[in-house]
């Protein structure tokens, strides 16, 4: 295990041992996750018969939302604390078609693979190897969906000035913001179709700063849908890459 992965694991074990469970249950964060789940379903075409693999699933809050709409969900995460929480929540909610595994690999083929705020945590070598790994996981015609922070995001620049302490709480020392087009190009070089788009401008950051303000998140999400049709899109917060395997 590389030094980077060890540091990431140590950070997330601490995160998933209290703060994350409380924070992710807050109303605005739940609304954000619900929107993400809907976006994933629309982008991947996943439905009642689909098998979905989630990389870096954390405590499984998005995956448990997806499970109600697909055939089955498998979540992978290195953090034992996260996997324990995800398994416990699945049992508590009576969701039988979601399983969570501590590790980095899963057997079989999947109709969709998702990576929510995951790629930007990977060391460069692991990121460059992701297209080859996807060819092993995705069924022909399957879709990969990722969501990560954009390098030029205005919210990040503002946050580092105004709320540096909160920014550090959300970020690990090794994570980085990614260039959307460069990330998509990795998958194109791997022989797959890839398209990129901005996911939001201010709604996800607002949910992080004001996690209890669900109405505020919804207003910001509606504003994002308008802003992302303007030139301000280039300074959006998070971007999607949608990849289809031939």
C-alpha cells in the first residue's frame, strides 16, 4: 500500500468514525445525495435489472438510494469503519440488494460503475490505470460515471480564503482538484467514448457549509441549472465524466 493510500485510509477512518455519519444525515446533504442518485440513474441508464459497482462508496448513503431503483449494488471502500456503517444502514433499512466490501476489487461484470468524489483521491498511477480496470468491470455497452472537484472551481478559491479551516476538514492532504478534459482524455485513450460536463456551481458547496439548510440547497440547485448554461460554467465546482464501453 502506497504512502498516499495509507494517509487517505487514516484520514477516512477518522472521518467515518463520527463526523461523516452526523454530517451526511443533515437535510441539505441528503438532498444533494438524492440529486446525485437521480443524476447517476439518468446518465448511466441503470434500471431494475442493472448491476452497479461503486468505487470508494464511503458509508453508502448514495448507494442505498440507488439500490431502490436497480437490480443490485456493490460498494467498495478501503475504510473498515465506512463499510461497517454502510452494512449496518442497509440492514436497518431492509435493503437486501446492496452489499459493501472492504477492499479495492470486485468479481464479475457490471452494467454501471460509479465513482463519486473518488478519482481525485487516487495517486496519478492509479488514475491512469483506471481505464484498463474499467474494461474488466464493465459489461459491453456499460457506463462509467464519475463526479470530482474541478481545478478551476471558483468555490474552492473562495473557500480557501474565507473558510480555510472548514476546507481542510473536507479535504485530505493528498487529494487534488482535477482538470475535466484531461480526465476524460484518459478514458478516450483507453478506447472508450467519454464526455464531460459541469455538475454544479454552488449548490454542493452550500450543502457543505450549511448542511441543515435543505431549502437553501434546493434554491441553489435551481440557480445552478441556470448558471451552468452561461460562460460561468467554466468555474463550476464539480464535473462529471460519463464513459461508455464499446
